[in-house]
C-alpha cells in the first residue's frame, strides 16, 4: 500500500512539473486547437493521478480490498486482496 501511494505520488509530480509548458503554450497560441488539447491532456493527467491518490487509500482502508495474510486468504465480506504488501 505504501509503495503504491509513493509511486502514484511520484507519477503525479510529473504532470505538475510540466504544467508551465502547456500553460505557456496555451497563453501564446490559445487560438490553435493543438495547444488546447495539450493543455487539457496535462490537466487530465494531473486529475487522474490525484483521483488515484484518493481512491487507492480509500479502497484499501474501507475494506473494499484487504491485504492477504496467507496464500489461502478468504475475507468474510468477500473483499479481494489488494496485492502484495
């Protein structure tokens, strides 16, 4: 779980660090559809990683998925294991 959150956090920093380029592109060439597409793609990438950073811990801690304690792990609620810890 911790590794997943760290990786998602680092993945989310990429689009955030690159935002000055699409913003400048949109400011200077706002009339071109390509600049709008590039900027909206960067914003969508940031939103997707932020959404994943919200959903993954919520799913882990709400019982939607549980860490396996043994190879034959069976949850009483039917939740599936989240993966390796």
